[in-house]
C-alpha cells in the first residue's frame, strides 16, 4: 500500500473473482457485481466467457474464490442495510475496485460515500469508470497512503463530518498492512467516529510470524491475530465487537445453492468482525 507505483494486484484479483462469480449458473450463489468486469483487461474479459477457463481457475484458487464470494455478499448486505437505515456517511477504506456506490446508487438518497485508497489504484479506477460511462460524481474520492499520511486529515478535507454516524468498511486490507499501520488506522478511526458509528473488516485469524509471511504477488500478509484476542484489541481502540463470523458461518449464510447444497469451502484463516464505536 505504500509508495504504490502500479494498481494493486490484490484489488485486481478481487475484481477478477467478483466478475467470474457472475457467471455461476446457480441463482443461489451467483455473484451480483456486474461492474467488476470493467476493471479487467480485454483479454481477461474474453477469457471469462470460456467455461473451461473458469473451471480451471476455480480449481487453482479454491477456497479463496469461495471466500471472496461470501465476503462480497456479506459486505453488500452491510452496505444496503446502512442505506435502508439512512446512515448518512459510508467510508470504504482501501476501496480498490469496489462498486457498491455505483451498483446501489439509486438507494443512496442522503448517504455520502467516501472511497479511500492509494493514489495510483484510485486513478486507474477513475479512468475505467469514465471509459465505461459509469456516473461517479456522487462519490468522494480520498487519496491516502495508509502507511504515511494522516487518515483523519485526508477524510476531513474530503468533507467527512466527525459528528455524524458513519459506517466504515475495511474489506480485504488489514492483512496487508503492518501492525503499526493497523494500529494507526484504528487510532484515527477512534477520533473520526462518533458514538454509534460502525466499523467492519476482515482479518487473518492467525499470527503472521507463524507462516513467515505469505507472498501475494505485490503484497505480503503482515497483520493477523487470533479471534480470541480481537475483542480486547478493539476495546483498547474504543470499539466493541457486536458480531464475528468465521469460515463455517460464512459458508452457511452465503454459500448455499438453490437446492440447499453447500457450494465449496472458504479459506479457513479469515474472519469478519463488525464493531461499534462506544461513547
């Protein structure tokens, strides 16, 4: 995430999985992100039309494919629930090629959406949106280097209001940041969030030292902790966990085919935690 000179390969990988999931034949688990394909190269878009290619890729990335599918559905539901409850601000940290502000634009009403990300990825995203003719003037883009810049300062400059409840979505990011950057981000969020604001993110349910850092192309996994430690960690940062779900629950809720049969298995080291800012 620091001194980024190219679009994040992890963000591209997530968009690729979301795009591929829209080809699933079963309505029960088919992906809903019909805009994700816009961020892929023409060659990748063409390959996705081929069923054999999709089957080979799914076999190669089994577990990750299912996890991203389930995670996307979870955060889609969180996003739309916030809109239904008229939350006035939604902040997507490390937005990458997230498309919720465009897929659910008709439901935004009074809600302001802030997309926070590294400058290069954000620039590429804007170019793709413009090329595809996707309206994006309603989104507030905030460029920030999580390792070096002041998140609070950058968001406030973008029009964020500290005294208004907000939903913060931090999807697929924390594991690639250093522990210091995660600490710093949460400290900023504590000062940004008024009481009742919600922070939701996924994290690696283990300690990175236990596997000597897994290489993920241009990014390494640096941050993780066991779920038993997460409640206390969040409490120290001013948040209280109100929901935590692991692989089994994700699979039960979001990976069930129309006939009731399970669809694959997710990676067994990722959890999602939803927390609320205390007084």
